[in-house]
């Protein structure tokens, strides 16, 4: 009885999560004139006859004219390079902050944390200046390099590294292994869960980031998915729900794929991160 | 491990070399970069593509690069680009921004002899002036008019009284249908408001005499009209998505850009377009896109040539249609459309430009819009709301009148 | 060696965080419209923001809106996350499935979130009013009634509580089963176990979510932007500025009203405020622990 009521509650809560999602899917395969119905309709049926009337035309449009095809490829490329590179930069720094004493280390760490709280929107223009000075404006590098590290990720990784028993590393160091070897062979393999968390959160962030690509890119050939999607949303004719939803559905597919791959690791990872500070 | 480090090292090296930015800025050889709003429709995209190719054919060796940006994000992006000295060669510029950009030297003055000024609609051309000088060419012009549902409104109202009467009748006949989708106290509503004020013979400001006039009786009456209309047009109905298109509001105010969209998405809707009802004189708002050349352009001559090409008698008809408006060149052919166009053209003849006050966008959004809303929600009378807003505007602009 | 490993991150930090932050700080003391050179005005931006209600008529309104939003959205999101986590943790079969379903809202693109929720909240066609109608509650005009805007926004944020849910779930898994078993032997009912065991054991998790949640809520921007933009309308923050969050207000002055200097000043006011709030939270926790 108790178990049954738990399942009922879960199904209801999941419905709240899933129904908007289903509406997105349904709208993405509807014809324009079938969208507005007095009674909300989660099935793609003809408004007048009530018959099944699904179409893939919307996908056709957004992938071609809408530019989502190109944008999709660009987004995949950016994330494929950026996410691992960022992970490496962050992990190296986090390891040093966790394990290797050097002068000024803890003060530096506090300064980094304070930097995390500056609202990103204010940094936009000065960051753009820097990116231009580095010659990376309107290029793929301009999407990658200005995002190559994250203080929050360094923080999360450091907290996790601190939980790894130091004896493991000390034993290896005494056996003559170098710091980098210890890092590669002992620390990173033990940190898979937290690496998974950082990977997925940074992937989610960059996959969906709109503002930075908007200001740093001019060339439509370089547009990323959120930019292309925004073109559909902010369209001067008011934005057509069926195109927006087709685009949004396309954008969400890779995220779900990544999520399924990393799901178990993420859960393990979060169990340790940041919570033992 | 090397990739991330290599990238970081690269960044440092580049930083050390100092700011010789080369990525895609203006003026690489004979490439011309032109920023515009994104296409309204795929067809509009094809039109622009054809014009671009024609221009390249007429000017061998020249490449025109069209950068299309969502309208909502355009000014954000442009601000960033100008601040970073990476503005395009030329681009579309919102009418009220032209005077601002002109005054601080961000855009170039139109070279003498580029165009014959008398070949353009005066109202549209004037939106490009600042301090008596011309800083851009009007790409198109547009206006808003009254859309009405023919099933609910057999004949469009001409006067304010008729408007109120028709709206009341519609709502009385069916309580689930609103008489009119009354504008709200937001940026868009505040943008439309001056057209109504002019319809009562008033005006928002006298920018030459530095006087705020929207606390005068004409403006108060205009706002009172909207307040009165709400009685037969509950917001619970009109706040729905696309109330007019879905047949929930018998009338609305919108522009020519909406006509093809409605036809396509709501083929069953039988609607017409008429000039805005007025009290004492027909009036409306002028809107549209201006095109300018940025001071940082290294291809200014070519850029002006491109703008002249866009606004020429041959091309402006198609270009303006692609932008969702009407040609600004007197001789350009209006692209054939439905009967609605007559109403818009009629309206354009009596349309007024926005006040040429550099802070107008801020006044519009931050002062007038909230004032309209406070009257529309009954928190203040129309007079109180506008008196208060006018006082704030005077204070912000440093005007006495 | 330590410095060597930190170097890439440090270079990044200096170039893309510290330098931009310092130049923003400098701009906060200037009058700057992005196009011309910034002109030094000292503390004028800060003073005007707080005291000049002609130049900045909605500054304090945006502060109130943001505080209200934070006070409603953060607890609501955390409660939703905890409830979901407890339920998922209580079942054996289908954990993976439900976890995935409950996580879906997080992965939805922000642009789609705006469109989806405008539709759900629609006074005529919206699903929310339809569902409320089934239980006899009259439909509301959610996004156009000033008093309802913040709760409506907070509800969307609670809908997207998936990450917090996973974090809570991880916290729950970290509670040793022996403690619960001991409590059962002592005769504690489910309710008592929740308050006596689960809640105290989750304290670090709750604290982490509270601190990061408050920081994020004080900077809420994307959500209000997508909800109130679109349809070619300018974003002025919803009916009677009831959805004008602090960062949206900042954004409008930075990019719409040509006052980047004032916008920078706003961001430093916010920064100081966030630091104070975070410090207070830490102190509070230390006292509790002591």
C-alpha cells in the first residue's frame, strides 16, 4: 500500500516534468494551423477533423533554412574540444590546490572563489575586448578559449580530490613515481564520478549557452545551436511554435544521450562533491 | 594532457603579441559586411540573396557578407561590436538610434551626391537626420493599422466613438470574445501610443522647443480611450497567445509584417485592415529600418554604394517587402500584395516619426510604459499617470516645458 | 610544481575574469555608452542608482522583485528536489527511469522553456488552467497579473529542480543504513526518522544547495528574459515590472538605454550583496554546528 502510493506520487511528479516535454515533441510534428486548440492537445491531430496529422516538415525546415543543421555540427565540435580541454585545465589546477603546497596557495584560492560571484553579464564587454585583442573574435577559438576554465569546476574537483586518502598517493610518491604520474594513474581514475559531474554540467552549460556566442560570432556559418534556435524564437513574425519546438527537440537529443551514458557516474560523483567542505 | 595546455599557451602567446586582432573585422580586401535583422520568411531570405548577387555581379571582385541577427538581440550585439571596434561596414539601424550614433560619431554622414534626396519619402528620410545632416538611408518604412475580424466586425470603425461602440457590441454578443486587443503598458504599447495621441490632434513632445506635451488633454483622451476599451476587452481574454488570430479578439493593431503570417497559420481567419480610428485627424506611427555606414569601415565608399543599391528605385520594392515594410524610395514598386496594403499606405501618408530625443527609448520603456499601465490597471487616472510621467520626463531630459 | 599546474587556470583567470572584472569596476565609476570613451564620474552612478528615481525609476523595484523571487524560488526548489529525491530513493524498481524523467526539465533548451511555459500559463489555452478547472479552481491570468508573476516564475524554477534532486539523492545514499535501522529498533516512525535522521544527515547537502541556490536566484536573468521576450516585444519586465529581476534591469541599462557605466555599478552592488549574504549563511551554519 505504502509502496503503491509512492509510485503514484512519482508518476504524478514525473507527469509535471514530462508533459511540457511531450508538448514540445507533439508541437514539433504539428501543422501550423493545428496548434491552437481550445482544449490542450498532446497529439498531433487535425484541428477540424480530429484525424492524425503528424508532419516532419518542421524538422526539414529548421535543419535547412533554419540553419540548425550547420549549427548542430558546430555545437558538437565546440563541445567536443571545449569540454575535455576545460576538464584538464580545471583538474590540474584543482589537484594543485588540493595536494601540492605552494606559497600563497590558499589566498589565491579564496580570490578565485570571489571571482565566481561577479555577475557574468557585466564581464561580457571587457571579455569581448580581450577576445578581440587575442585575435579570436568571430572564430571557433573565440568560443573555446574564453571558456577554457571554470572556478566552480575547480572548486568541485578540489573538494573531491581532498577526499581521496592521501596515503595512496604518498605510497606511490615514495615508490618513485612523479607527481604527474600519480595524478594520471591514481587520482584521475579514482575521480571518475566527479569528472562525470563536471563533464555533464559543463557540457549542459556550453551546449545551451546563448549570450557568449551571440556577441563573439558574426559569421552565420559558425553559429551554435542556441543561436540558431534564438533566430527561430525571436523571429519578427512572433516565432512559430512548431519550428521552435522542432529545433528544441533536436537540441535536446544529444543531451539525453550524454545523460544516459553518464547517469550512474553522475550520481556517484555528486555524492562526494562539494558537500564535505 | 597537452591540448588544454597548448590552447592556454597559445592564448598567452597571442596576448603577448598584443592586440593585432585580425579575425573577420571590417575591411578585409573587397569584402563588405552588412548586418541586418534575420529574415522574416524563407522567401525574404531569397530576395536578399538575389539582391546581394546582383550587386556582386555589378561590382566584380566584391563580396557582400550578410550577417543576420535576431531583432531582439541586434542592439546588444551591435553595442558589443562597436565597443570592440569591430562593427560591420554597414548595417540596419533602429530609427531612434540614428541620432544617437550620429552625435557621437559612430556612423558616417551620407556623402554629398550619393542620392537624390527628393526621390525618397520625406518622413522616412527624415528619420536619418541629426543636427540637420543626413546619416543614413531608409531601407523601408512601415506603420501599424487596425486589423479587424470580418465575421465579428462587418465594417471597420473610423472614429473613436465608433471603435468603442463596435468593441462593446462584440463583447456583448459573446462574452468570451474581446472587442479589441488593447495595447498594454509595455515598450510596444508605449511605441504605439503616440499614433493615438496624434489622432486627437496632440503630440508627445515638441523637441525643437524642448517641451513635453503628453500631459496635455489630447494625450489624456488618447489614454482614456484605451482605458475605456478595456471594459469590453478583458485582459484575461486578450492576454492569451495570438488572441486576434484565434478569433478571441475582434480587432487588434499590428503591421504589414503580420499579414502573411496570419494567412499562413490561420487560413480560416477572414480579416481586413483599415487605417486607425481617430478623433480629430487621421494619424499613425512611422517605423521601419534605416541603413548606415559605420565610422570604422575601411570600405565606406563601397558600403554607401551598397546602401544606395538597396534603396534604389529598382531594388527598394523587393528589399522593403523582404523587411516587412514598404519602399522608402518614391519610384520603387510596391510588391503586389493583398488589399490590406491600401490601408497601410493610406496610414503611412499621415504617419508621424518618433520624437528625435536621444534618450527616447528609455523614456518610452521606463516612464511612459509604466504610466500607461498604471492607468490601464486603474491604479491612477489617465491624467494623473501622464502628469506624473511628464514631470519625470522633464526632469530626466532637463527640460522646463 | 604547484604553480605550474595552476598556471593554465591562472592565466585564464587573470585574462578572462580578473581583468574584465577590474575594467568593469573602473567603468562603474564612469559614464559610458559603449561607443565613446568612458568619462569619469566618480561615485555618481552608485548615488544615482540608490537615490535618483527619475534616472532609475525601477532600481528598488528590481531589488524587491529579486528578493521576493529568491525567498520563494529557493525554498520551493529545494523542497521539490527533496520530495522527489525521497520518493525516488524509496523505490527499488524504476529508479533510473524516474530519475531520468524528473531530470528532463533541466536539459530543455532555455529558448524552449520560455515558449513551453507561456503556453502552459496561457489564460485561454493553457494546460495549467485546464487542470485547475478540473478541481474547480478558476483559471488565472498567470503571467499578466503582477501578484502572480513571481510565484509563476518560482514554479518554473522548481520544475527545473533536477540537479538539486540528484544532489539530494546522492546525499540520501550517503546516509549509512545502520543509522536508520537503529532508529527503527528504537521505535521511531517514518516521520520521526525523517526529522531525526534524514534531515540532520542531509544538513551539508542542504547548506550547499542553499548557498548556490541563493547565489543563482539573486542573478536570475535567462528565465525572465525568455518568459517576457519574444513576439517582437521589448522586454520591460512583465506587467508593472513585476518580473523585472535585478540582472534584467542591469541588462536593459547596459544594452538598451546606453548606460553601461551604471550597469557596471549595479553589478558591483550585487556582488557585495551576494558576498554578504553568503558570509552570513556560512556564519549561521558555523554557529549551528558549534
